[in-house]
């Protein structure tokens, strides 16, 4: 039994960091336009426990998960790349059961669609003058 416990401990210590990964997604917009969607996804999805949000640096740390899957700490940061914005999500674990980065990106995309103003109606054509 002791040998088994030592093997499990070694697996967790050695292989645990192998599960951590940084995921990068590019958006064709300024980071200042994407940041409100990131905050909305964190605050209003009901899936995250917010540890910290820094508006100046556009970074956030949050907890996801529950009793069965365990709680996992993740972070997100926005990096400006010219006219585009890179969303980096560092996950504690993504595997067969959990896709923290993919789920977060999906929620950010949903928030972005919700927050973007609807397209304004085209201006009415002026009436042609009567002759």
C-alpha cells in the first residue's frame, strides 16, 4: 500500500504540471473591445469564482469546477498584437473530462455577441422630389 501511495504522489508531482497548458486565440478587434466580453463571461456565466480582475493589465484569475471534478484555478490575459487581440488562457487542466480553455472561449464569444451593438438600420432613402 505504501508503495502505491508513493507512486501516486510521484505521478501527481511529476505529471501534474504536464496537464497545465496555455491556450492562445486571436480576435480581429482591439483588446479594449474584447475585455468587456471577458469580464461579462466571468461575472455572468455562473461558472466561475473570480479571484482577481485587473482592468489596467486586462488580466483575470478565476476558479472553475466543483465537487466531482475538483476546483481548478485558471487565468486569462489579453495581449494586443497590432490591430488584433490575443486571448491567452492558462488552464490548470484540460483533458478528456474538462476543456476549461475551450469552454471559457465559448463563453467569451457568447458574451461578445451579446455585448456588440446590433447593426443599425440603413438610413431611409430620401423621397424623390415630385416634378
